[in-house]
């Protein structure tokens, strides 16, 4: 197990617990399967935002690139699953995603702001947790794989933040991000009994 730790991410109010790292390392097959689901969902989020805001040229261009990259990661994870004899299968979702989705307000432009910031938070947490797996996983192949994805995850949460910064006042961004980040941390405060990337 490595001794260094990823740099804390300013978007996140609380770091991931050691208990999650231990749970994930003890259940790598399930975490890999959930990772596949996460990449597919992340591509879907980007595509859905493009459909919702088709006249927003910069958003569409930026999220097209994210969706393509998420689908590439989806394929890469699925190849690892196949190599390891882990069949694709459904998994029950932890409260994390639904809990954050509930925070997205219905009326515009609040809906766009919240959608971008929630996506940024999810990508930031993914970056942090893949980094933890890269550091602590004793499986050299998986450690390299997770380390290789970290830059993409960092770029993705940066893109969502820059889009929010493009369309909204900075003071509004910071106050709303603080509230959403608090909810995000609360959703992870109690370790979910089933191992997941976001649990």
C-alpha cells in the first residue's frame, strides 16, 4: 500500500474516509463494475445537458468532449471486467447521486447552475477516489489504470466549473457551491454498506 495521498481538492468539504478505501480495496470486483456504471452515467449526464441547452454553443462543445471521453473510459473499464471474468450486471445505486439530484432546482437559470455544480462535485469526488485507489491498490494493473484516469476526471470537474463561471456571477457560484458541497459531504458521512465509487 502506498504512503502518499492525493492532494486535497478544494471543491470537496470533507476528504474520503479511510473506511471507504478499506471497503473498496476489499471489494475491487464490485467497485470495478460500479465504475463501469459511473462512466456510462457520466456520459449520459453530459449528453442530457446538451439536449437541454442546445443553443449554448460553448456548453455543447465542451460537453461533447466530456461525453466522448466518458464513453472511452466506459469501454476501458468494460475491457478490464471482461479480462477478469466479471460479467456486466446491474447494481443498486447508493443514495449519493439521487441525493445530489434532489438539490437541483427546477426553474432556470438556477437549474443550469445547479446541474453544472453538481456535475463538478461528482467529477471532483471521482478524481479524489480514483486517486486513492491508484495510491493504495496493490494490483499494479488497476493502480496504473486509476492513475491514468485522474487527469481526465480533474479536467472534467474543471470544465463544469468553468462553464458555470462563464454563465453566472462568481459570488453566486461560490455561495451555491458551498451549499451543494455541504450536502455532498453529508451524503458520504455514513459509509454505505455496499461498496461503490460514490458510497
